[in-house]
DNA sequence: CCGTTAACCTGAGAGC
DNA sequence: TGCTCTCAGGTTAACG
C-alpha cells in the first residue's frame, strides 16, 4: 500500500492515539509475514510503554525506553486498525469498510483502552525488533536518505549517479539511493519534472536534477497534506480517505488527456522493470 | 560492482 | 456464474 506520505499519515494517527500507552499483551495469529515474527516477540513487547512513534522513509518506528525499538514495514498491503471500543472511543480505521477484515489480522496489540490490529492480506509487511541504538543505526544503513531530507541534495545526487546508466525511474525507486518514493509518486515526480522515466541518469542535466529534487519534495509534501493516496481504501485517523489520488497527473491515467496547460497529449502506460509507468510523451523528454 | 528478473503472497477485476 | 489471466502502493536474493 504505502509510500512515504501514507506512512506519515498513519504515523501521525498513531501518535494521537497510542503515544505513551502501555502494551498489555500481544497476540500473533500468523507468524509468516515477510520475515517470520520471532518467538520472543510477544514476551519482549509485553508491558512496554510506547514513548514515541515516528516514521523513517516507509518504516514506522515505535520507541520504548532504553533505546528499544519496534520497526514496522507495511509492505504492499499492510494496514493498521483500531476498532471502536465499548468506552465510546472512536474508530481508527484505514479501511472504508466499517467491518474489520478478520481473515488477515495477523498481529494484535492490546492496550488498556484499545486494540491495535495489524492486517496484511499479501503478508509482504514485517516487524523487526531492535534492542539498542547500535542495532537501530545498523538496520537503517540499508536505506539512503529519505526524499524529504536535506541530505538528498544536488551533490549527493551527482555522487550517486557517478556515470551509472540506470534509468531515472529505477534510480528514484531504489531505496538504497533515496528512500520513501514508490511507484505512484515516482511517476508524479517525473511528470512534474518533465523528464522521461526511461531516461538514463547520466544524461540528466543539472537543471533536471534540481527539478527532481524540488518536485520530490513538493509532491510528497503535498500528498501528506492531502492525507495520502487512497487507491483502494486507505484512511487516516479522522476517517477521511486520502485525497491525493484525485490529484494524480499521470498515475492510473492511462489514455486520459494530459493535464498540463496547453498540452494536447494523452497519458501513456508503459512498463519499466515490470512496473507500470505513466507518462506524457509531449511534456516529458 | 551494476542492472535486471523472479519470487514472495492474496484478492480484485477483466475477459471469455 | 465461474473459470483463467493479469495486475497491484514493496523489497531482495539470485543471476548474467
């Protein structure tokens, strides 16, 4: 499901609801996620207080005391859900359906007032426990700076490009290079930058790179303000759907008219490394 | 080292 | 209605 904006919306929702709450118990119904849920998982989390929740690229980080962390990656279809409790506390649901989809509820965290449910039909998501600052830092060496970070700048890009011949789309999707951008937003960013997704990074001008930096930030920030994208049934804390999907310029707009002013082009769908790619041949080159 | 592909899963929707 | 096929917001091991 989620790229950086959706994970940010979920994280902000969680902060409002379960920051400073104690995990009374954890129940794992299916340990076969992307990586096996470890055996000590339930025991380890029992009675831990969530001191803070934050996001790093597409990861949600639950922070406990003494530099203990729980990392959650939502994969393609992972969602979190807080069902309505008798106390009258409102629903926190990332589904449009009022019913909780029980079948793929794999992990449930029990708090005093809430249950937090992890649901994931495809099971590409996963949890990871990190027991100290060193493990934490080590873990995140796998990803590059996130797209909203100042470290993602012109010098960094020039260094990373260094004569590679990868196309710009795969380059931006490579989380080791820059993290947080996924298949929706990479299409939108390249459209705004007026650059063809298939273009080799070594052929990009300095101006191109500046546009990529600028629009990476503006598109992601705007998507966050819009509450993320709801392609299927993503919802934030307030129960509102994300609205960014109504702002798509190219994603899922195959055969529709290009929305650029004074452009008579039609959005085309192609495949790059087996992933759908949307572009306007007239605007992007 | 670099770039690409297959694989991990289930469900929704299209086409017949 | 039901079958088969393709595709989906991600990551990464394996390969040439």
